[in-house]
C-alpha cells in the first residue's frame, strides 16, 4: 500500500495526543499479578484471602474493564484496588473491521501514549473444521529488528510491554467475542515486536493464558513467533513443551536473510534452524516456519530449493504468506502462481506446506500499519533514502553476496 492509499483513520484522531508521551502509570495491571501476590495484598488490608480469588474471577471470567466491574467486592475494597492497580492497561482502543466482519484490527493506546496493535481473525466453521477465533497480539511497542517489509520495523523500538499490557489485548478481544456468544480459540504472538526479546513477560503471559484458573486456553492453542533469537529459542527448549514455536524465516540463504531479517547478521540462518530443530526434538512439537513472499526477491526457484534443502527431514511446517503491502518499501507481494510453484517445490521435498491468505489488507492488518499511520508520514527524503537502501541491499543479496551492515543495535547483546 502506498502512503497515499492508506486508509483514512478519522476516529484515531480522537485518541490524540499520543505524542509527546505521558509518564507511564506506575500501578501494575491486575491481569499480570499472580494469585499469591493478590492474596498477600488483600490479607494485608485485613480482608479474607478469598477476595483475591474473587478479584481474579472478575478479571478473567468476567473480563472486567474498570473497578466498577468488580461487583463481587465491597465498595471500600474496590476503591483500594483502583488506588493500587489498573483493572485494564489499555487506555483506549480503536477498531477497524474488514473482510466482511471477519477481521478486526485494534489499535490500543497505553497509559504513556504508546500505540500497539492486535488483530482478531474469525474463521467460520467449514465441513470438517470447527469455528476458530485467532488473536494476533503484540509483545513490544515498536520493534528493534527492523525487517524492511514490516511497518513496525520502520517505526523502530519504543519499549517492552508489561505482562498485563500483553494480556489485556487478549481480554479485550475476548470481551468483544463474548458479546457475540463466542470464545477465543487461538492466540499468536505475531503482532508488533520480537517476543523473544521480551521473553520473561511473554512467558508469564503464556502461563496466565494457559492457566485453567485464569484464561484457560490450552498451550497447544498458543503460538510464539521469533525472527531468530537463538538464545531465546534455546531457553524455551530448556523449559520443555510450552506452546508452538514459529520461526519467521523468510529466506534460507544468508545474504538475502541479512536483508529481510537484519537479526540474521547476528544469528545466521543455519544456527536458527539448528536451534529450532533441537526444540522440535526436545519437545516433540513441530516447528512452524513463516515465509513472507516478496515478488522477485525471495520467491525464486533457487530460494524454494534452498529452503527445501534446509528443512528436508525436519519436524516442520511451512506457512507461505504473500507480503502485506506496506508503505515505503519498493516491493510487492508475489503473485499466487509463483507462491503455488514455491509450495510445490517444498511439498515435493516432503515438507508440509500451507499457503496463507492475507487478512484485512484494506485496513492495513500487517502489524504496525495503523500505528505507523498515527506516527505521521516521514519526510519524503527519508522515505526515498530508505527505498534506495532496500533496493541496493537486496541487489547485493540477489547476487549472492552478504552485506557488511551490522546487526540491529541493542539486539541480542
Ligand atoms: S516482522 Fe516482526 S521482527 Fe521484523 S520488524 Fe516486524 S515486528 Fe519486528
């Protein structure tokens, strides 16, 4: 999508001012607080311990959005809760709907004005397949990895999300679904940010989501993605089966992956796949590999064969995704016949492969697009320089040479 064809976002103006940033609300978000901590807190106030359970039920079963929703608590305790905690860490949420109501993109403003996004995708029941509702959530505001086909990458890194800021995206979507008598069935950490660079909070969020006393979603219905943070993958492997691991691979050749996923300059593709392979062997869980296909860049037969060789014999599943149109890149999505040909090469090599459809293109459902629209248009010379750099780097990569650029600053140190 070019900047001129970006959707207009009139309601987003109601959420101004987002900049300059406000100070962060120091009160912890309730959804990120453990039951034991809440028990200590209520007992410290002279209240019975079961009040902590009532609080958690209000947060998780009734999806409370404000202190007024904590109806089972006495008024005095509700007031104390409001002084000590935030019942909801999302200060405002703006929704955009597309695909005939099947895709809902939410832009959330946090207490300091940071903007993050989540996308709810509804999949109606089909013969042999139950109805599903999948939520894609953010783990950071912005992202330091800087993939050039991603609007979040262009925004740069702002900050890590708190556990409650991650979880409240889920509670907000669950509230919307509950209004239609529906339930969330899957959560994927594929929104803004690199989840394994905010791993402690991502892990405590997963624990809350999988906990039957809190959100109660089976761990198999949770997917955490990474662009290739090898120490993070190894840490997950040491923890044992937790959820599905998805690796955003995008290219099997280092020169090209250096350009598409700048983190590759720190952890080259063979190291990433080795770590993922160890994860599959240790957990018995198939690793999912995501490949965003960009016309004339990473969708060639050479790339398909390189990927087939890299993953041959692995416990793996490849998802091929046409690139979402993003402003300020010189690229576009691969045509469907090219994607099908790419898939055939993988399938012939015995690798399970699925072609995924893009959702919500008219509302900019690729992560970071709404936040980028809010951040304002960068100066034209900066956009021109970015395009030139991307074209030059990919030309070098397509000749099979590695670039000499450094890995993104502040990543993996
Ligand atoms: S694709 Fe993911 S890892 Fe890459 S810049 Fe965007 S959010 Fe970050």
